[in-house]
């Protein structure tokens, strides 16, 4: 780990000023410390924001939604009564992420900023990776890419975003509130993560220099929602594919569907056409549900080793609808 | 005790830690942040230690092991994957390898060394691990024990399946998982009966 100095800003304003001057914010630390060990990041200065007052609050919003302070620990978000009752998809996604002790450190804001788990990106030795060394190429494009993207990739980068909570938050139409040197702004969750561009890897997120996530705002409750995570191990493992769903039902009829897939692209992958096609269908008409989902997967572009992800993701989307229909307990 | 004679210092620290240890399994209350002028300190197993002058890179794990000679918490992966370094921070289990010690001014840590009573009586989780032969090589055991204490006090030890899920952050390469699960279940029952 490269040497660095540690600042402890007393206010959010001071923190954004430090960040604008190049300091990296330190919250839970579960990602940042490993980036520094691997050389993915080598900041000269850290700004410890982990104890900034008030930024871990979880509070109702006037419009019926819920505000999650960015510094709220993952386990605290999942345990909150309003999340438990109103947002089971988020509670389940959190409980299927990482481990109990990591979730006591990791914050809901920092979780969204985790970087890809692509083994070439995380390698200790130097391997071609446009995200690590722009212009060096993408070793995964024709390499070991069984865990990589089937949507939204370019030849410059075929990695995926690994966050589970981000997938749930995408399905919930969450909004990320950020503070920065130029003031506060709101970023829809779906616009936070950037897909790779054609020339090289884009920045991971839409955050600008000095901007810090301060809260994540959820619209009104989505009690009929669920998260399905498919992985090679039952617990404590990243997803091969995941699916987050939120439905509004009228009896057994879908009035509104929201679906997002995880670990298939560099951002949570919403399925807007499928969501529109699902409206009006019966939960009991599996053939119609499957037909509504199918076109979304015709756009998939599997790599040399991850063709399995296309049917897996389609079936995960179908199954998460079934889980909601069965009232799957959080 | 003199600076030239570190061995008694170690023993004194450990003794002070055990004497000051709170009742097992009770979360240690968060300490209010020290006044700005005060030197930064961290409470470990009840004893207060100075954090001044630390290299900011020092993790809680390295600080416990190298400065305090509390070597119960193990450095397995040093990246938050194995759980061998699990300690309680203000009563909650965390990976000590992912926390910078210099950020912990005014807080409290309990390590495996702080679980037993001052008279040497083991914590019910420690006793249950012995009774159920819940270790082989023993390297992961301190992390497993600390994690299990938290798992039980969190209320996540209600069934074998729940224990397996909520203990999944502690890897055991000897694969003593059946015995570990049984030990946690047994310890949870003992603690519920007030045998702690």
C-alpha cells in the first residue's frame, strides 16, 4: 500500500472540498483498502467520512418514499422496519451480498461504487486491462470470460458491475443524491453506472470530481418485490446472474412490472420492453410471461464462455416474478 | 516494567484486558468521540490504548497483532474474504483487516482474548467449540468464535440453516462446518438458558 495521509473532515462541505482536491473518501473501507493493496488506487490522501454526523440516517420522505443515508451500514438498511416492510427486494439483495461482518462495515452509498470483480482487473500482476491501464487491451474479451457481460459491452471492456443492492435499487427506481463542489444534484440509479465506451473503458460512474453520495432515495414502497441471486455457492459468493423484480398486482394480474438483472452488464440491466409487455398478463400464464421476456434476450451478445448466462438470466427474470407471486418471504 | 523488557508488558496488557472484560457477549457501548485536543485512543478488551503517531496504513488487525501482541485475530487473506480476523467493533463483528486503526478514535474493540471471564471461565461459545470438537487446525477458530458470539447476540442462530448463512463469512479450510454449526447451536441454547 502506498503511503497516504488521513484527513478527518468535520463537515460534508469540508469533505467535498478535500475530495475535489484529490482525496479519496473513506467510508466502510471494504473496497478502498483492497484497491490500495492491489494498486487499483493509490491516493495520496484519504478523507475519512465514515463518522460524518447525520449521513447514516434512514428516514421517510414526504412523498411516501424512504431516504437511505449514504453511510448507513448494509445490515442496518436491511434491518430497518421500513425496508423490511416496504422494500423486500432490497432487504434480500443486501442479505445475499458479502458476509455478515462485511455488511457491518460496508455502507449503502459505498456499495454502489464497488468496482468489477473481473479477475484481470483485480490481478496482482500486470495484465491487459483497459480499466487498469488505458490502452492495454482487454484480456477477458477472448480470455476467461464466463462471468462477464452479455449486454452493453465493447471490445474495450466486457466486465460486469457486481453490486447486489444496486440491482434492487435499479428495479426500485432509486435516485442517488450527491453533494459536490458545485452543489447537490440527483442522479437516477440507472444513470449512475456507465457502460464502457468504444475507445477504452469509461469512468465507472457519473460522479464528478469531488462529488460524494449523501443519500439514496426510494420512491413509495414496493411490498411485492423480490431478489433472486444465482451463484455457484449458496452463500458468500458473487452472482453469476441475479434478478430484482417489483410488481404491482390486481389480484393475479400484473398492473406494473419492474425488472433489473445483475452481473450481466457494467450496470444493473433494466428490461423496459419486457416490463411493458408484462403489464396486463396473469401471473398464472407462464407461457405468456415467458413470451413477454423473450425479446429482451434476443439482444444479448454472449462472449466465448458465457452463453449459459442468456437462458440463465431469462429464467431468473421469470423465476423472480414467480417468487413475488408466491409471496416469497424476505 | 521497563521499555527494555517487553515480555511483562505483554502479560500485563493481557491481564488488564481480562480484568476489564465485560460480561461475555454483551455489546460494548460506543464511546463518545474524544475532545479534539485529547490524544486519540482505542479501547481493546476494556483497556485504553493510545493511537497517536500511527502510520495511517496500519489496519486494526496489524495494530492488534503487532502493537498489542493480541495474536488471536489471524491474518488469513488480508482482503476481507476469510473472516479469520473477525473482532467486535462497538459490539458488532467486522473484518479487522479492512479497518484502519487511525480511524477508530474513541471506539471499543473486543477480540477473542477478551471473551473469557476474568477468572478464566470460558465464554459459552468457546466451551461449545471444545465440547463439539469444532476445529481441526484451529487457524480460523478465533474468528469463528468471535463471529459466533455476534451471530448469536444478533439473533441469527435460530436454526442450522440460519447459522450456516450468517456464519458464511468465516471460512474453514479443514471444513469443520458441521461441528462449528453444532457448537453455535449449542452455545445459543446455553446462552438463552442464561448460562453465559
